[in-house]
């Protein structure tokens, strides 16, 4: 796997399974809050990101989404256009 030249990460692993689900793991180094970030996407339309700043984002693919901030003290969830904040 290669190095993400402009983004400052290196690929750790990635792949797909027989059901069409995909994942990708990246190493952002020791200066990142979450140096081993990853994302996955599934054939049902759902996906999840664990970001290098420590935040995370989930989308169900069917109207529900959730964001958690890096410090755990904030974020939001949304369903059908209605958003609630932590």
C-alpha cells in the first residue's frame, strides 16, 4: 500500500468481502489524536468513519446519522432531517 502524499498518512490495510463491504485503515502517525483511523462502507449503504482527530461519523444509509466530536463532549444525531445535539 502507498503513502497518501498530500494527506500525511500511510495505508495500513484495505479490502472488500464477498458481500461488497469495504474497509480501509490508515496510519496518521503519532501526532494525530487517533493515529489508526479507518472507515468502512457496506453494501446496504451504511458507512462509518473513525477520523484522525478522534471524531467519528456514522450514516445508516437510510436516514439516520450520528457525529461524535473528538473530545467526547459534543456531537449530534439526525434522523429524517431532525437534528439533536449533545
